[in-house]
C-alpha cells in the first residue's frame, strides 16, 4: 500500500495559454479535499476562478460545496471507474485485483493519473516545477491489448502500463486510451470481453446519426484493430495545432452534485442554469432538448450528468459538443432516462412527456414536434447507410432496430399531429 499524499498542487492552462501556471493547493483533511488559491495566482491580472460558485478567487481555505467531499471541478479532472482501475493496477499490481477503488485515496488518483486530462487542469506534487507525466506513446493495437489485460487483471509490461496510464485521467467506466493521430487528440474507446452486444458499433451509429440530425457532436471514426472495433472520438477540449487546453465542467458539477447524488440530476435544473449562466441560452436550450429527444430515439438511457459538459471561460458556460451517446441494453419497452426531463420529476423515455415539457426548454409544443419529426425522419432515412458504415451484420441490425433505435415505447401516447 502506498502512503496517501495529503496535498497536491493544481496547475491550469489559462484561456489562450500554451503553458500551465500554478493556481493553488489541494489539501486532504478529515476526508474532504479543501482548496486554497496561491498568492501568485491571485495577483495575476488574467486569473480566472477554476469554477464558480464553488471556487471564487479569494484568499483562504475553500471547502467543497455542501454535500461534496471534493470540489466538483477538481473531481471532473480526475479518473473515474476505468482510470481508477488503471492507476490501481499500475501502483498495486496483483494487489489491485480485489478491485476496491477505496484502496487508494483521492489525491493519489489525481497525482498518479496521466497529465493529459480532460479540461484545463493538471495536478502536481510541487508548486514551482511542472512535470508532464506523459512521455509514452503506443500503437492502438498495443493500447487495446493493454486495456484487455487490465480488464482481466493481468500484469502489464512496463511500457504498455505507462502508455495506458496516459489516458487514465479520462473519466467514464468503459475501457479507453488517449492517442494522437496526425496532430489530432483522440480518445480511443474499446470493446470489452464482457460486452453482450456490439456496443462500439452502436455508439458509432448513434454518434453519426446525431451529427446527421443536426446535433453538435464530437467527431467519431470507427476503426478495426486486430479484427475488433475501436471508436476514435476527437477531443473538443484541445485546440488543434496548439498546446492550449479548454476548461470543461461536467453537468454534475454545474448542478452541484456528485456521483452519490447523481439520481437527482435534472435536465430541467440544467435548463434553468442555462438561462442564467450560458452563452446563447435560447439556442442551447433547443440543443439540450434535441439531445434529450435523440437519447430517447436511440435508446441512450445512460445520459447521466457526467455525459454532458460545458466549456468555462471564467465567467460564462457554453455547452460542449455531445459525446458518449451510446445505445444501452434494454429488456423490454419501458425505460427511463438517467436525468429527469421535467421539473416535476418526469424521466420516462417517452416523447409525449417531452413535448408536454417543451416550455422548460423555451420551445413551443409545435417546435418540439417539428424537431422530433425531423430526427425520426433522418434516422429512418439514414439507418441502412449508417449500418453499412458500422459494418453491422444483419443480426446486429435487427438487434438494434426498434429496440435501441426507435423503440415503440418512445412513441406511446405520442401522435405526430397535435391532439
Ligand atoms: N470528445 C471529447 N472531448 C473531450 N472530452 C471528452 C470527449 N468525449 C468524452 N470526454 C470526456 O471523457 C469522459 C469519458 O468519456 P465517455 O463518457 O465517452 O466514456 P465512458 O466510459 O463511455 O463513460 P460512461 O461511464 O458514462 O459510460 C467524459 O465523461 C468526458 O469528460
Ligand atoms: Mg460517459
């Protein structure tokens, strides 16, 4: 067991900057992680708060918001279930196989995961020296095999272990790695041997269709590596051909929740925050409503608050492109979304209920119906073509169609013509 550090320094890439500066210090005390801005940072003219309201620019110790143990904006920059497994495997080797992530403390996960993390933050042991922890590179095939080894609890050769560690700071539960390709920063998402259906093909199809229905969505490509599917997702938190990093916050943080409270996350609450704190509120609300509808039409019930995010410039929020639109397994018809769609707690995966709540998203019922009709029409029109692009077999296609994609349950009680 490694000893748990009690402090870590937060470094940040300010908007437009190519190099990081030290912003402050995290301290683990009595189970919570507190934050202090450094005086050098507070005295900068271009300093921005790491996030508001949780970390305002001021002298002194700032505790996490009520109910949280770590500030949300810090947690967003750290590993989640997948990355924690990679870090555990790296530090504990065979000892990681019991798999309890609590074997390591929160600052260990921040300090020992890769530096190329989502957003504009990194964590360091020192305030005066920045050490980039990402020297290793590897091929996609190597990274995929390394991810398999972690999934199966096998010990990795050192070079692969380090290459996989590079991507360990990226959140989420699925196996993944980071890579660069022709100057593009990419997230590679792998299949797992425990998958019961072609999940990578399903995610590719949904992301492609999302772009076609007009959502703003991260660009994806499907690759075959050693006969297996890999989804490559272009990162939106990097500025191509520069070393700049864009600050990103999850909707979970914006809603002032953590994973233990994730079931209280609500699109309706997010919509209220969009009205108050986002650029282009009206267009953003329409996009948010369109994403809810699309999640319903493609069976993505895993639309939890870490699967939505916003850019942060120190003052305003701006919705990021959509990502992780991944059709989920479902037994029968009835299902619900991970976030509540209505202020009344409504969360069923049904269009009729969405349309009734269109006003929450500054849309009329007619506008909501037109938006739905357009999405359905494009999905029906392009389905076969997308299946070809995803190299789906006839069995794959019939598995997804009318089960994840355009499940009849979504249309229960919904008529295209206003009643
Ligand atoms: N295109 C992107 N650009 C920047 N960051 C991204 C992008 N796609 C995903 N991310 C970040 O990486 C995290 C993990 O990605 P993703 O949600 O696709 O993984 P996952 O393992 O499928 O997640 P889950 O556990 O929700 O199934 C996201 O929560 C988000 O912070
Ligand atoms: Mg996710």
